C-alpha cells in the first residue's frame, strides 16, 4: 500500500529508524514529499530550515518538493547542496537550525528518503517525528498568504566548514608528519569531495576511488561490506598504501581496510578508537549487539560502558544524556562526543589516522592489540508475529541467563546470543559472539534451530 494512501484507515508511523524511505514516483511521490515538507514547516515554525541531499538521481525532485512544502508554510529554506549527512548535522548543531536530509543512506539507487535533524544536530527525537506525523495525517498545515511564503537561498560553504571542524578535533600536525598513503572509496556518494579534501588537509597522499557524484552508484553497491569493496581491496593488495577507508552513500559511516586490504570489522574499529580516546571515568555507549571487545577496552581504560537498544539515534541520545565521550555501532558508525553526537564517517577516518600517528603502528598491528571476538550474524524469516515467538522462546529459555533490553540476549560462559526482530523486515536476526569461532558458530546454529522450530510450531 502506498504510504500516502494509507491515512484513511490507520496512521502508520512514517519515519522509520532512519527517516522515511521509498522509491520516488512510486511510494515516495512528489505530493507526499510536499505534504511532509508542509508538516515539517507547520510544526517547526523557526523561520528557516536547512536542507541537503546525497547524490541520488531523484535528489533534486524530492528536495524541491519538500522545500516547496516548507515554504508554503511561511518558513524559509536554506539549501546546502550535496553533502554528507554528518556535514548537514554539523551545520545544524553550530547554527541551531532544524535540518532535512534527502537520502536513503546505503540503500540501492532507486530508493530515496527524508530524514529530519534536530537543531542540536542529532536525529530528530521520536516525539517530534510523531508530532510531524500528526500534522501530516490531520492535514493541519499552516498556509501562508502570498506575501509571507518562504524564500529559498543556497549556501555552499557547509562542506568546507565541516572538513575544518573534523581537522580541528584531532592533532592534525602529528598526522601530517606521517605522510600516510591513503586510499578512499567514496562509492559515488555524498563524501565524494569532503573525504578526499580532508585527507589532503591531513597531508596524506590520496588515491580516491569512485569520487564522482553518480546517483546510479554505477561503481559499487553503497553498503560498505567486503563483498561490495573488491576494487579498493584489490588495489590495496599491491601493498602501496598505509590504510584504506570506504563510506556508505551518505557517509555517516566509514569502514577501515588494513595495509594489506583486509576488511576490518566495525566493532574492532570502534574498540580501537575507544581505546585511543577513552580515559578513566569516561562514559562509552554502544548497543547490546556490539561484541565484547569494547567491554574489554573500557575495562582496561577504566571507562564505564553503557549498553543500549539497537539504533544509532538511541546511542546518540544516551550519549547526550550521560555526557559520553565516544560511542557507536558495529557497522562502522562511530560517534565522537567532543565533535558531535551523531555517526560521522569523516570523523571516523580522522580518528583512525590520529590513532595510527599517535601509536606509530600499522592498522594490522593495531587490530592485533585488541581482544579478538567472533561475531556472527544470521537471520530467520518469520511467519508468526514476533510477540508470539518471543513468549515461546522465553518459556524455553527460563533456565538461561538472559538480558531483555532489546530482543532476547542469552548469556553463556563462553559467549552470548542476541535474538531480535528486524525493524523493517519480517525476519529475526541472530547475533552470536565468542572468543572461539567454533563456539560462536555453534551458538548461532543452536538458536537458529530453536527460532525456526518455534516459528513452524514443531
Ligand atoms: Mg548512512
């Protein structure tokens, strides 16, 4: 059912964990986008809202529709052009302005999305999104008279301000002295200009792959997983580079490749960066799904680790509430509090280079310095509602040690398993973790079998 047509029977929430997503001219129409713009403008009423986009082909169309909706309520729009989501968030934070990003992050090129940013630079809190949804469904839009409709102006300095902000948060001279040879794959996405520019300003010798804005993502899929990164991996196998980085489509994430072109798991990057920046008494935040490597690193540093439910906005909010120094997820989304409370791909790149410069170690040496955990992710398709499955599982697991913060986490002596439903698909994800790869595998299989049999009623 198209989102726009669904408002007569019920009022499903429009903003998912990462904003509204859909296929333009299909379930993400111009009319819908314009009404979302009207709803945002009617709710925010701050005089001016900033807007930006990633490189997707439909970006101009959706951005224009949302902007027209905002302006019809009498609110001005400030267009920042193509930029990484964290660059727009940085602008919002510094200028205390509400923002909108037209992006579908790592989704395939046919998708696009609308994501709202709070004036503190973090993802908009759920209660504000609900208020916007209420205005949308009630069609309670402000309609400005002809003299007071909003105006559109453009400002193209946000990317440079962002790059300068990232450079200023680390010891850039120490990095410059090292003359690192860096390869970065921006995947035709929003960081096509900003990350190469950042690396140049950090004195690196830069090889940039797919650093042209191409909304068809013709070079590779925009999710930075090993299977999508064959170009950068094979280039790095030549041995000519110190380190490699790859972004997702809107560059709020960055993954690391070591000097041999080996993909570094995101939870290891998070643990390493935490090890570099966390001091005794600091607070570190990560979801329940991250491996225990971060726990070991926090113990060693004397920092306190807080586990949250899964979702970057949840981690950000907890970090603000507790004044945390660093946090993030296992997928390459790292949040550095002193910079800004949101996932930031360029900040991840800079923090990793800072770590290399400070320790004088190669990426592979750094990885060896943290405890090795095996984190295996599997999924099972569901035909029954999760609430039923959960109830039955809890019955079967009554003698196990469990943590019910998000889904069901089963804690055993030599590892743990997390079973939780996906927020977007009818599947349940099963994460299993241990220091022993065989135990991690067996735990994953054991609980996959259990979920399957509960689901099929056998
Ligand atoms: Mg993203």
